[in-house]
């Protein structure tokens, strides 16, 4: 299902989540709450461009890119759970 773009893998959690935009290929950018475990996927073409440029500089061909940012989500912050 990963190769078909239907799910993405959150590497640090060894978990699979439905792809937010299965109709097009994109790099995965996850914001993961270390308190409640919520994961929010975003697309950021600026970040994708920077990663592609860096890969080109070192003649590296990336086949898959997953960026994970761990912290505290807005809901946990608002409820004081963090």
C-alpha cells in the first residue's frame, strides 16, 4: 500500500496511517505529539525542494522521504497535558 501511495509509515512509531493526499506523490512531513500520540501530516513543497536540491548536490537519488517532528500538539498544550 505504500508503493501505491495509499498509506505512509511513521518510522519512529512503526505505524501506518492513511495518506492525506493519495492522488499525488509527495514527501511525508509528520508532526507527532509525544504526549497523546496524535500525528498530523502536512505537505511542504519548500521542504521537498530543499531536500531535492541537497540530494542533487551529492548526486543522491532519494526513493522515499519521511520527516518526523516530535513535540506537543495544540490540544495537549491547551488542556495543560504537556
